[in-house]
């Protein structure tokens, strides 16, 4: 029989577009709103200098604040897009071409081609897949005094306790916050979504970027943040993981060969990628040389 967990004192509040919880020394705020307006997108486009995803949720926000120290950490679409490559792709950027690009180009430039190349105008290059390794942002000037340092592999406090997260503890606060979404000109999909759970013993955040480029590859980048209310001094664990695999490698894992719907589900994609051998999905990947592959665990110690 599962042991009952005592509910700590906490305060919930709500406004038309946001919800918050105050628990122990923390305040968590989640704001969600509609797709950003054309005016907002035009201003952001000018600021970032690259085309925006089809669906931008610029007013959406997740922020956690440790009140005694003033440390604040947030997830925003605008900040995530600043991690998208803006300019010619370089080694490590994981550049991707759509599956038919080479065939299309060869058919028009080969020796036997009778079709002239269409007239084109020069456009500013950028990563059209919106691949981002964004892991959140410090959200207060005073937060910069706190540094992320490498976790100690032998220190159990420097790891996210999966067993605790799998327990059926009460969920005091939950939010699911989309940041951006794009169908990549009907060649796949690119998503960034953040989820948070606040339980009697901890805070847990999952920020997940997933990419599907049809007939080419799948890619995912997860950021997990964990804080135990029992940690002293207060400790935040941040784990980032990146995976990649050729399209057909993931497609082979479909429960039913003719049902492609799971290939549009970020949870299915990440499950398959994370179940692949590490040397396949986190080292070889899909052969793009993407620097986001692999695991990194860091910790931040806050002032009491």
C-alpha cells in the first residue's frame, strides 16, 4: 500500500491568463494565451531577424522564483528562438534538407535536364527546422550570481530521482505551456512545449523540443528541472538530453506498420529515440553532426 503524503501549506491563485502557486519558499507562475497577433510577430521578426514559426505563443510563460534568494528561472518562446541558428548553417548546427531536395535539384541541373532553374531571389539563411537547445533562462538580474556547475556523478542529490516522480503523489499544480509550433511547409513538424508538476515534495519541469522531417530524420531535445523541497541548501538539478535518428529507424518502431499517426506524437518519438542504443541516437544520430546530442547534468545551489 502506498504511503500517504502529507500536503504542505500552499496557496493557489488565478487570473484570466495565468495561474500561480506559492509553496514553501517558491512561487510558480504559468501564463497561457492565444496565438500571438500579427503585430507582435512583426515586431519579434524584426528583433530576431528570422521568419517566425507558424504558431507563436509569445505571451506564454513558465517562471519559478525562489523568494529568499531572488533566483528566478523562466521558459519563453522568444528566448527559445534566440537559440535557433540565424545565418548560414555551420558544423554542429545539424542542418537538414528535406528528403526530395537533392532529387529535385538533380532533375533540374543534370546533364540531361531540359528544365531551366526558376528565377530566385536571395533570402537570408536560417535554420528552417527551428532546432533549439534552449534550456530555460535566468529571469532576474540577481539570478546571475548563481552558476550552473557540473553534477557529481556519485552524488545522489545531483540526479533526478525517477522513483519519486513515478509515485502517485498528489499533484498540487500542473500546467502545459506551448511555446511554438510549425509544420515546416508540410515537410514535417517542429514543436516546443513545457510542462510542470508541483507535488508535495518537489517541483519538476520538462521542456521538450521535437522535430520530424519527413523521410529524413527525427530529433528531440529535453530539459528537465528538479527541485526537492527537502534539499538544504536549496538545490536545482538541470538535465538536458538530445537524440536524433534517421526517419526509417523510428518508423520501424510503429505498433502497426500502416498507421503513421504515432509519428506525429512527440511522446512516441521521444520514447523511441531514448530507447535506441546511445551510440545510435546520441552519438551517430542521423549523421548531421548536431552538437545537441548527448546528456548533460548540472546543478545550481541557491542561498537559503
